């Protein structure tokens, strides 16, 4: 019980601060109701408290479709619930503070009019009553605050989120919109990938094959009159054939890495640590059977992330942690570099995001200035 006391105290403090904020928000809402009915003001006002409520409950803030009707409903609910809940918190915490003041400064009150305790109605006219009766009231108020404020704050927060939550129809609409956007991204990425492959084959492998054909044709014409020159041309054609095969393997590897076919995702990821530009620890859980498309995206994501770390982060070490929970494959890549990585800077992160979105997956990055950086890719693989 003693070890739980600090956590309970922190929880009570957070709950009290939240309820006092709700009281202030409700009062401002009531006084400025005509202004807050304007959509441009109501939406951010409601969103601010939605984030506060989600933070209290430890829940993620999911995007929502804002509607004036729902924001106005929240304004009414906030006034109806925030005022009484916040007032109760104010009375409880205010009396706690007053009890402390009276305990320490009872002597500063006039002797003819000593202070009285609000709950116990006892006159405080000496250190004995200040240190005993006041302590009893303080403990009583503290117990009341610890018992009442946390569940009251959670109840208010859940009420706030429930009023502002999107309806099933709106959630479906948002989902369809998101899938439409990701489908467009996939088509764009697919088209760009096809153009890249065509360019690589046209400018690289095809040009070499044409050169080989020309050399062999010249060698065939030269052979009757100059066998040595023909042999030299054949040797050159053979060398260019090997180079063309190397380029062709490189193009194939960009489509689906052969290492995945040979070793599977676990084996392929296990080899990345030895080829990364910084010392890298690879930790892979039990992944089970993973679809080929998911294997390819996970492999490309980890490879690109490690390449970014080596090129940009100035890190001294990195770690890759790949797990599977139910139908979701999660790859977390961390480094101790300088941080500041952003998707918009064109460092390959947007490519990872697009590949993940193509499978209805997600990419999240936390990279504050000074580091560390954590990149998390989650892919559905059921």
C-alpha cells in the first residue's frame, strides 16, 4: 500500500488538474457561447478538450470528421458536466489548501475570532488543535479527493470523447476516403516503379545486350579472316554478358529480393545487421507464416531505414525489433543519432510510408532533435 501512495497521489493530482481545467473551459464556454457557436471557433475549442480527455485516459487521439452539430452538442455537454464536476474538485482541493494554511498560520488570525475548520467546525486556537484536528481534516479531504476525483475525471473524459466521437457512418466514410487515398498512392507508386524498371532495363541491360549482339555479329564476320580478333570480340561479349546478368539481378532484386526466396523474412533480416553502416542488433520474434507481399515491404522498410541511419543520423548503434501480434507484423527500428528525421525531407521515409500504406499498414516516426529516433512500421498479415 505504501508503494502505491505516490502513484495514487500523482493520479489524484492529474485528475484534479483536469477537472479544474474542465471548470474553466465550461465557464468560458458559458460566457462566450455566442462566439463559440461559430464553426471556426467551436471546432478547435472542442478538439483541444478532446485531446486533453484522451491524454487523461491514456488513449490515442484518432482523426475525426468535425461537424458543427457534434461540436455544439459538446459545448452544451461541457457546460452541464464541467461546471458541477469542476466545482466539486475546486471545493475539495481548495479546502485542502485552506487546511494547510490554517495549520501553519492560525496564530495570525485575531484572538477574538480564531479560524474554524469547515468540515469539523472546530475552533483553532492553539498548536494542539492545529496539529491534530487540522491533520484529521486534511487526511479526510485527501482521502475524499483520492477516492472521488480520479473516477469523476475519467467519467467526464469518457463523456467528452463519446460526444465528440464520429458516428459509424462517418467512420466508414473516413475509412473509404483513406482507402481511396492509399489506392491512389499505390497506383502512383506502382506506375513510378514500372517506369523505373523499364528505364533500368532499357538504359542498362538492353543496351548491353545490343552491344553483345553487335560484337558477336562482328566476331562472326571477322572469324574467317582474323580468328584472333574474333576471339577477342567473343571474350569482350562474354564479359559484357556477365555485367548484363549482374544488372538484371539488381533489377530483379528491386522487385522481390532473392534473399527472401532463399532464406525467408527471418533469415533475410538476420543478415542485415552485418551489412548495416552502423553496429546493429537484430531481434526477431516468432513471425509464423507471412505473406510474400508483407515480407517484401517489411524487408524494404528495414533496409531503407538502416540505410537512412548510416547516411544521415550520425548514430553509433541501431537496433531492429520485429514481432508479430495476431494479424499484425511490427518492425521497430531505433538509433541513437541526432534525430530530426522528417518524412517531408525526402530521405526515403515517404517511400516506406507508401509501401506500408499499399498494404493498409502504417508508419510512425518519433525523432526529436538530439534523438533518439524510433521508426515503427505495422503491417496487417492475417
